[in-house]
C-alpha cells in the first residue's frame, strides 16, 4: 500500500508543485483547497504526511491543525507558509498545547519537497526542516 | 435888704421899749394895788393907752373868751370888738389847727401865773386871710379871777421877709444840692424822674409832668410824672392810655420861641404861663390838664437847644413858691441835660470806641491765636519732624537747627555757628559750592527787593553724624527771612535718605541683576508698548534680530524685525494687544531665515487696560528641523509600515507563485536532458527563480523589523546575518562599485540574539558606511566577526572620509545626522545602540578623519537566562 500525502493549500501552484515534485515516488497525493476539506479527508483516509498552508479562505491553518490533531495525533504535519508572522501567537499557543508540527517557509523547491517527504515517509530524518531553512 | 434890716432894728427897739413899758405897767400895777385911787387914774390912762397902743391888746379868760380888745387888735384880727367880745378864739377859729396845741400850752402856763411870749402864731383873720402875729401874754388877776392880758403884734411883713429869706437860703441850698446831684447824676439814672421829683420839691404839693424833646422827630415824649398819686387815673384819662409813653408833636416853627421863652407874645390863643409859653399843640394838651388844677409849663432849653418841658399841675390857689429858684433849677437841668447829652454822645463815642477796641482786640487776639497756633504747629513740626530743619547764612553757617538733629548725635552748640559745607563730605562740598554761589546771587537780588522770586533746589550729599557714620542727605533749600527779621537766610529741609539710598542701591543692583539675567536669557525677550514700539529688549533679542537697541527711533517692531508696514498676519502681539489674552504663534521669518515661536503675554496697567506686552521669540529652527526630521521619520515609518504590510502581502502572494515557478522549472529541468540546449536555460530560470525567492525572503525579514517586540531571542549565526545584509544591499554595492569583504571566524559560536533586530543594526552600519563612501575614490567595506572573551566582536570598517572626533560620540544621539535633511533619519545609530544595549552589548565608533570609520559592536555570546529558557524549549526539537 502506497504512502499517502495530503496537501492542504488554496494555491493551485503549490498543490501542483507537490504533485510534480513527488510524481516518481509512487506516493498517493491528495490535494484539497481548504482546511474544511482537509479535515473531511482525514476523517475517512489515513495520511502519512500532511502539508498545511496557514493562510486560507475559511478555516485557517492553525485551526485546521488543531482539528487535524483531534483526529490524528501522530501524523507529521508540515506547515508550509509564505508568511507566518500573523499566526505566530496561535502557533505558539498550539505548541504550548502540545500540538506537534513543523514549519517550512515557502517557497521550497522540488528537491526539498522530495527529500523532506521521502525523509519523513521512509524514516530518513537526517534533514530536519529547520536546519534546511538555515542553509 | 437894707430896708428890712432897718425895720428889724426898729422892731427890736420898739420891742424893748414895750418891754420897758410893760415893766412900768407892772410897777404901776403894783402901785395900783397899793393905791387904788391912783389906780383908776392910771387905769383910765392905761385904758386910753391900751386903746391907742400900736400893738393889739386883748384880754381873755382862761377859756379864751375875749373880754377886751383894743383898736389895734380889731385891726389886726379883722373882727370888730362887738364880734370878738364874749367869744372864744376857738369859736372864731382864729388859729389854724396847727397852733391850737401850742396855744393851749401857753394858756396853761398863763393860768399858773407865768408869762409867755413872744410866740408867733398864724392867725386866720376875718375873710380867711392869714396874718403872722407875735403874741406875748401875761396872767392878770381881777376880781379874784385870773385872766390873760395879751399883746399881739402884726409880724406878717416881718415874717414874710423872714420867710423869703429862709426860702431863699433853702432854695440856695436846694439848688446847690440838686446842682451837685445833677453833676454827679450818672447816665443810668433817670434824669427826668429826678427833674420831676426835685421840681416838685421846689413848687410844693403839685403834679409834675416831664417831657423830653427829640430834635430828630420833633416830638415831646412824656418821661416822668411825679406827685400824681391818685391823679394818675385822671391823667390817663386826659393824656391817653399810658401817660409815660405819651408823645406830643411840636411844630418846628415854634421851637425857637419855646427855647427863647418869648412865646407869651405869640398871638393865636397861647396860654400865658408862669415861665414862658408853649405852642398850641402842647397847650392843647395842657388845656386838658387845666381841669386838674393850675398849670404851669417850663421848657428846658440851653443855648438854643430844646431838651424838654415840664408841666406843673397845682392845686387851685397854690402858687409857685420861688419862681427864681424854679428858673435856676430849670437852667441847671438844661445844663445837666446838655451835659448828659454830651455825656451820652461821649459815652456812645466811648462805647463805640470801646467796641472797636474790643473788636480790634478780638481780632488781634484771633490773629495772635492764629499766630500762636501756627507757631505751635511749626514748633510741633520742627520739633517732631523726622526731617532736619536748619537755617544757614548764605555762606552755609548754621543759625538755626531743629531738635531732630539730636538724632545725629549733635547738640545745638555742636553745629550752631559752624559751616555745613565744612562738615559734609569733601566730594559733595565741591559739588555744592556753585549752588551756594547761586544762592548768593539770589541774595543780592533779594537785597534789591527781588526776594519774591523764590528759589529752591533739592540737593543730595553725604553728612556725618557725630559718631562719624555717613548719612545720605537730601536737602531742599529756599530763601527765607532771617529769624530776627534782619536780612535773608537759607532754610534747608533735609531728609535722611540713607535707607532709601540703600534700598535704591539694592534696587539698582536688583535691576542690574535683572538686566543681566534678562540679557543672559538666550531667548529673545522684549517688551512692547501698545503701539508695537520696543520698550525694552534683551541682548538675545538684539542679536537674533540684528537690532541696535540704541537706535530704535520709536519704530514699531514689525518695521524693525520683519521690515513690514504693519503687523504680520497672525502676529501674537497684535492679538494680545487687541484681546488682552496671551497668544502664541510659530512662523518662518524669511528675512532671517529662521523659524520663530513667538508668545506674548499682556502687562496690565492700573486701569486693567493692556499697558504693554512681553514678547518672547524663540528661534525654533533647530526644533523645527528636528520636527521636520521626526515628521519625515514618522512618514517614513508609516511608509515602511505600509510597505511592510504591502511587502507581507506581496511576499505572501509572491511566495506561492514563486514556489510554483520554481517547482515547475525544476520539473522541466528534471525532464530535460542535460544535452538539451534548453537545459542550461532552465537552470538559469531556476537560479533566477531562487534569487527572486531570496529577495522576497530578505524583503520580508526587514519589513518585519519593529514588529518583533515579541520575538524571542534565538541562537543565530553571525555569518548568516551579515550574509543577509550584504545580499540585501548587494544591488547598492554593485551599483556603487563597493567592495564588501567579510570574514567570520569559524570558532565564533551561534549567539543569542533577536535576529531581525541585530540584522537591522548591521544593515544600518553597513548602510551608513555605503553613504560615507559616496564620492570616495576607494570604496571598501570590511566586516570581521570573532569571539572576544564572552562577547562576539563584530568590526565594520570603511575606507570613507571618517568621522570627526567631536561628532563621534554625538552620532549615537537620537536625530543626530550629518546627512542632508530628508536623507538620513538620524535615528539609525541611536536605535542601533539601543538594540545592542538591550542585548547587553555595546557599540562604539573609532575613527580618525581620513582613515575611514570603524564601528565596533560587541554582543554577548551567552545570555544565560535566555539560553536556559531557550534550551528548555529547543531541546525537544533537537
């Protein structure tokens, strides 16, 4: 059974970036355009990794994160955002509440998407998102 | 008189003769007793003798009944012998009642055999007439019966003469007495009553009415009535209600006649009176009086003046006893009246004089009192005045000193006769000498009677007290008459103004202090009057507005300062003058090229009207510049804030498509053979896309500065920060051809910082360095970072013109900038220092002009608190 990837982002370019970057991996990639849709998805399907945008119409990224964690406490969630300052407090609070997540600043290239996803899904975690950011 | 004496002598002789005859008769009687016969003969002889005797001879018994009377007796008594004989003298009423007792006494003597007489009796003769007789009586015995033989001699003539003589003597005595009394009669006594009473004494039992005459009114006024008794009622009936107040008008025509007493000859029914005549109107009244008795009128006149009149009302039958005496008395009275009138006039004159004297005396007393009062006042003033009052000669020698000089320790003898000029301060003497000369000039004028040209002058000088302390004196001198009235002196009224002088000095020094203070105020302060004219201004004012305060020429301030013909629009001074309220305004003064903040406050006069204005003009050019800078900064900050927001939005918006572009390129690259000509083009595209992503990322990180208050410290590598800044500024360094070299020591660990804040500091310093390099031939920036003890030391060096030592410290002050307005914020370095200080580090400038600037920044490597905190948070993530 192939690994499942969920991308929650209202930007088509972002969704497509993930699809293109991961085309050869054989992972099943689902893309949704909002937090609500993402939540619906996770209710019925199990995912191995979730990429979550912060600024979206409807439910924002953090709220979605909290909902997702209600359903699945363990799935690695990577918040990929173009601009996270306005959500900083919410994220901090989420951290304080013990909600686990990682942050990756947009834009990220295909190799980063590939290595990150592979690393998470195949257990090769040598490349942490934060250190990646700091290169 | 000679006749009278002769008669008297004869009488006396006769009397003696008769006495001898009586003696003979007595002898004969005795002889008769002895010789009866002879007696008859003798009796017959005697009878015939008696019968023809010159004296009346009568015989009566002891009852008074006549038994015999000779011829002479008949003659004397007036009764015939037949009427007498057998009748008593009582029955015949021969004697008036007053003689009856006397007669009885004599008869009693006769009855006991004694002789009486001669005694004088008044006989009432037949027909009521009166005769004075002298009676000698002797008792005779006939037929055993005692009878009285009386001899009666008519002595009426003699008596009359005697009476006249006596009356004359009495009148003389009376007149001399009344004359004396008249002489001593005081003015207060009623002379008319006196006249009335004394006239009555002269004329006997009568009523005397006395009138006074007034030349002025021509009226007789009834003054007094004497002896009226019961008649007063009758008089009242005749003369009117009040006889004493009665006036009788008199015709001026007849007045001379009254006074001359010749009116009895004036025709027209005048009454002839005893002593002259009266005119008809008077006589008319007197006529009325006639019914009361015989009336006589007398006028008191003397030397042609009529003084009054008297009307004498007598009982019928009475006659004026002695007209001569009456006339004399009237004359006396006239004289007395004249004298009295003269006296009265004199008294009046005297009284008037006395009154005038009294008045004058009173006036004098008043004047005296006034003088005394004034003297007392002056004395009071001079004795008690705090001022010193002194009089000197024109040479300055003291001639009078008020007691107040004692307060200076001097007694009169200390100063009197001394020259004031010699006592006063030497310097002042020299100064005052010419003044004294002036006074001397006045004195000379005074001698020519020009004293009235008053001359007084106030002078001040120093004068020692007795203890040698100097007093400041202020004297006013004026030329006055000398005390002794001889010549002129100078009166000095002197006030001790030492205290005032001290106060003045203090005031002066206070004013000086104020002036200095006023002048040392660096803000231009000025005081203007209602017409905008400068009353006063401090030095700063003069300097700021380039005005010579001595050459104001009454020009209004707007003319002086702004060069305009009327106050500027919005001039606060004009506002204050118009409203009386303080006002402020700020404006640019183009003439001087400065900004001014002008405030004006009103100064009110006693009538609550604005008297003047205090005008404070501050040069606020610098503040204005600062404000401009601030405004610029604010604008910039706002702009940056807006930019931040925009950048954030843009970044967000760009990042998504950027991610798309990057991934799409990478996808294409992946599916393109490296031999393909398109492969390097795609590689270029990928690189440019990544560069775009970097630019956006950097843009974001800087736009976020200032919003990072809540950003926590984090561990960061210095190299990354420097790299970012260089990247951010790369477009500028490349454009301006600046070489940026960076060397970060490898052993420098990550340090705890607020990345964005430090990033901004680095940006600032490098940005400044770039500014400093503009125009420099050598354009190099060298950045070096290495550990130094507990700190990470980061050095920024440039090859610019350097920073002057005096500016080096100031560059960290807020708003200090060396850049043209609008180009530099002046905040950069001060904010940088704040940030670094907040980190516990420091930032300093080391620079020598010509060799470029060197900024040294020290940041602590470890901040334990932060580190610990961060460690706790960081550990799970690691």
